[in-house]
C-alpha cells in the first residue's frame, strides 16, 4: 500500500486559485468523528460514507486527501489540535502547555474515536510510520526539546533520562484521554498535577 500524507495545498484544485473552504474541511473531519463515535470501525468506514455524512461529493474529499488513510491521520491531527505556543519561561510552564494542549474541545469523542482508529493506523509498518511522522513525532520532538533545554539550563537533573521522562509524561495523558483512568482528577488541573508529580523526581 502506498500512502501519501502530504499537507494539502491551500488552494482547492476545483478551480485555479480558488481557496479551499474551511467549513467543508471541518464538516468532513466531523463526519469521520461521528461515524467512529457511533461504533463503526475505521476499517469499515468508506469515503462514500464520509461524503454522505458530510453532505459533500466524493470528489470533494479526494481533492483534499489522496486516500482514506491520509484522511484518518488528518482526523487524528484535528482531534489533538495544533502544537501549542510555548511560554518559554520555564520547563514547568512549557510542559504544562504541552499536556494541556492534548485536551481540547474534541476530548468527549477521544476514547471511542481512538479505540476505532488505532487498529487501522497501526495495521502496517508504513501506516505506523506515517502516523508517527505526522502526529506523534512533532509532539515528542517538542517535548524532548523542552526537557533537553531544562537539563542545559540546570532546571532539570543532568542525569535525567529524557526518553523515559517522555514516556512518563505522555502515558498518563493518553490513558486519561482515552479511558478517563482517574475520574477524580479534574480536567482543568490534570496538566499541572501530572507535570508537578513528574518534576518532583526530575528537578535539579
């Protein structure tokens, strides 16, 4: 299977210089979320079903995404939201911003959607690599950079295992997003509580 997850140009190919409609893009992605939230597996969802749900033609989807796999990856990106602007004042502040950015308006769908998407996203090495490059890789790199800067500035221990710290920060976030692992932790305090807990063992 040959995948393409390249960023779609800002101009819709429907006509020379004609701008894409952000509302159409949003409707298509929302259609994916609704289909997955209803219990359908990602493998069972077709471009035809997404088009019907979104109220657009198949050609409209194919002008934006070359195949279903690329659409699913973009749906995950939309669910996670954009990479945050980091305050840059402290390791703690930057880590809190990163964790908080993983919890956005789409979190109510996160558990069901992710459970349906993951088998499709990891069904092949090529698909896994495409997902990691587009979705998880940039976020890991950003967090990795924050931790390394903290070591260089003396905020964090010089012997800190950066990769293990990444895992300790991201694992609970994924569990809370997908499973509501600890319902007693208020959402508005989750990022601060997690970061402060991890930093107790990481601060210089």
